[in-house]
C-alpha cells in the first residue's frame, strides 16, 4: 500500500478526527483543519497527496478552497464531501476537479479512494 499525506478540512472536528483515525489505521499521515483559511497556509507549507474537504465550511467553501489550492499545486487528488447532494454542490466539486462523496461517508470506499483505487 502507498501511504499518503492527507489533509482533512471540516469544521466538524469530531467528524474530521473520525476520518483521520480511519485513514491512519490504513497507514496514512493526516492533518486536520477546521476551515479553508486555516488549511491553506498549512497545506502550502507541506503539500498533501490528498485533500478531503467538507463543502460547507465557514468562509470559503470546500470547492473554492480546492480551486485556490490548485492555482499553485497540481499534484494532489481532492474529494469534496457533503450532506447536501444537490446539483449545485456536486457541480461545484467536480468543476474544482474533485471527486464528490455524500455524507455520511462510506469509510471503506474513502479508504480505497485515498489509496488510489476508484471511488
């Protein structure tokens, strides 16, 4: 298995910690941020292989964060997660070059996706 550096951005820290714990069991290194604004300086200091972000965040939404991050970094995969599965949210995620996954997240599917298998 290829261990990945994963940045998780979610204002629900309990949810983010659950995702981090599952991914750490798989051998990945994880970092958590509660907002895009908090994640951007952190992510710029150490480029993640994978970003998993909630769509609805305080301030900049997850899709906009991914777009902004892609301006200076192109070698990462992104997933936007959300309990809101309306076309606008899904389209924003895919327009940002991210995979979309509905909450509650299927942790087994997320783990396969982080490892590089399709979701």
